C-alpha cells in the first residue's frame, strides 16, 4: 500500500469514527499503567476520538471516580458503592423515592441529600435542573447505577467551571460568529440570543444535554472531560451555521430555541465538524481570549 493510500484510509477512518491501531495501543498502555498519567489521559480525550469500549474507564479515571493508582481501584470503588447504598437507603426511608420513582429522580434526590439540598431545593432550582439533565444523558450511556451517579457528580463539577466562564464564552461566540457571518450575528443579537440566560447559558452549562442525541453528545463530553470549556462555543457555532437560513427567519428567541433544540444531530455531522474546527482553530488553547 502506498503512502497516499495509507493517508487516505487514515483520513477516511477518522471521519467515520474508527481509530488507528497506534491510538488504541497508546490508550491501552495509558490505562494499564499501575499509576495512570492523568495529564496524558486528558490529552487523549482532547486529541482523539475516544473508543466506545474505553469511554467508561477513561471518564472514571479522568473525573476522579477511580484512582490513578490501579492497585487502589477495588478499595475505592467499594467505598463509592457504600456511599451510594447509604444515600439510596436514606432517601428511600425518608420516602422521597420508592420503587416507582424514575431513576433520574432517585439519583437527583441522593445528590440533593449529599449536598444538604434535599429540604431546601425547589422545582426552579438551576443546579438541580442541570444535574438532572446530566443524569438523564448518562443513564442512556452507562448501565451501572453506581458509576452513573458518581460520574454525574463529577461531570456536574465540570459544568460549574463552564458556568463561571459563561460571560467570556458568550463574548467569544459573538466574536467568532461576527467573523464568519455578520448578518446572522446581527439577527441573533436582535433576538437577544446572546443576553438571555435561558439560551446560551443553559446550553453551555448543560453541555447541550437534551439538545444533541446522547450517542453523539458523548463525543462533545469527551472534550469537556479532557478539560475543554470552549468546545461548547464551536458546537453552537456549527449548529447555528447549519441552520442559518431557518435561523434568519426566526422572529423571537423562543423560535430560535425551538429550532436549535430540534437538531439532535444523530449522525454527528454537526458535532464532527465542530470538533474538527475547534481542533484546527488557534482557539484550541483553553485560555479564553476575546479580540
């Protein structure tokens, strides 16, 4: 096989989500080390497509659910399960949940109890809503409830970092959109898309949970787990550009919200393009600068 044929195949396989033997070998080695390298594992998430078969273990290690020291895994996971069981028993005894309660609501109640929020939170609590959105996605991806609960907790912590950066992320969004489509930017600005806390803020903080199909969304969340906050900006930009003709016809921010939230992107066309643009951009650095 010629070099050109190899390059063509590598490019094609990457587009359809396949992974090179070298990447898989590299990841396997990182995961099998007795003391895993946290920095390199996060870098893998940022640089490559995470294989589905490795995602659970990789996220667990990166997000701190599992320890970096491989020999401590069994002990730590036993402790995680013990905490989970105690919380579940408590919210059941307190009659906040029962056998008919949806699993997402059970995990939310456990999280509220653990954070002393169970008696004080209301239906409009933003933190509860964000955690619930995260849980609903993870329940579609992972089968183990203990793992799902702990991953939801740690992923929620990642969203808090995005929440802190939201004002600058929105500024960056406007800066980049102005450069690419000034008419579209002006129209969205006239709809107050960049000011409304119910639009960009909500989409960014939840990392598009409930907006993008779960099987596609995990590719975005791989990057968030790897430490990227700006990936959400590029997802929004590509979604908006893909729907630019329809977006220009929206007369209210609610119409635009409905338009975006109908996308789902089941074939990952928008997400793949956004990730590629993000990786190729000089914005790949996570220091958020607005020009």
